[in-house]
């Protein structure tokens, strides 16, 4: 009898805990959250080459948030340029796709920040002797995705450090394209989020070498509609719960992102 009582008590506590986070009525009714994702940015989100299954840190974090909220995550694959229009028109409820929280985006979406990030230079390891420090990039061709904040950040760094010998920026179609151009020798160096480099270096051992540290502090955020105050609070509470119970740290360790973790959820911390 005592075992039955304890089991019932634990079950009741679990149900109460799951129901403690308030969701918007329409989300609670449909039992799911539509989340936009662009699966081309490992280890954040990508498709497993062997199974074509959607995977990555963001995907596993999203599923964990869904469990905390008691809803299913309905992943909606889209293109980068369609993500913000999708959130502003309500076609999706959220974006969880390695998106940097920037002040320029906060009129369209509210960001629950869950990761620190920042751009970092890297080169081919075979050319390591040419790039002892970041100043070696002055006057060189440096590539990065033109659809990110990296072009402006590279230009700002170049203005401060390179004087009359500025970096020659080369816009690419994404981080994968930048790495391709780097391997082909069409650019001298590339820039992508420092949080993604350890994973890429494991995939291609001996190919890439980071130079210097991240040169701008940013945050990665889960984007929600600016008017969705209840959902914003629900996601903050769910993320803080994942941080408290150790799930978040375990995911950071699995995807080699421990150095980029946050201590608690914040809203619109990006500049």
C-alpha cells in the first residue's frame, strides 16, 4: 500500500510540475509548437548524413523544452530568409535555428537567449605559419556568410586593427560555402561562429585551425512573436528548469558547447 501511495504521489507531483508552466490557450489546445529550422549549421541543426534525421544541439534542446512544456515540437524546415517573415506572420510559433539575437531583429521577434556565441577566424592548418595572430588577416581575403552579422563585425574589427590595409571581405552562401572556398584557396581565411568550430574540426581532422579568440560577444536566441508574452515566459521558465535539472549542461557537453553555455535564460540580451 505504501509503495502504491508513493507512486501515486510521485506521479501527481510530476503532473503538477508539468502543468505549472502556463501556455497560451491556442498552443495548449493544439498540443504543439511550430518551430522553424534551417538544418545546415552543425552542430546546432543538421540532418544526419546516414539517416537524414534532423539532429543537433538546437533540435535536442527543442525536444527537451517541448517535454517541459508538455507539447510536441512540430519542426518546420524553411530557408534562412523566410524565418523572420514566418514568425511575423504567425506561420510558425518559434524559430530555433542557431539565430543570433540582434537588436535589429527585435522589432520582429523577441529572443529567449540560450547560448553565448561569437565570430572566430580560422584558416587551413597547412597555412598555420602564415597566421600567427589575428593581425595577419589585415589585407587578406576573409570569407563568411553574407546573411549573418559577420560581415559587419569583420568590417568593424578591420577598421579598428588594420588601418590602411583592411580585410578584403568575401561574402559566401553560408558557412559550408566559406569552408569550401577556404579549402580551394579562393580565400585566405574564414569566419563562423566559434561555437561550431570544435564540431567541424572533429569532422575534418587536421584541416582547420582557429586563430585568436571570438572577436565579438553575441547571444543565440529562440525567437518568438513580439506579442506572445505568455509563450515567452513559458519558454524562459522551461529553459531555466532544464538548466536547473542538468539537462541543458548534458546537451552542451554532448555537442562540445560547454564554453558557450548560459547560467539562466534572458530576453533580448543581444545588441
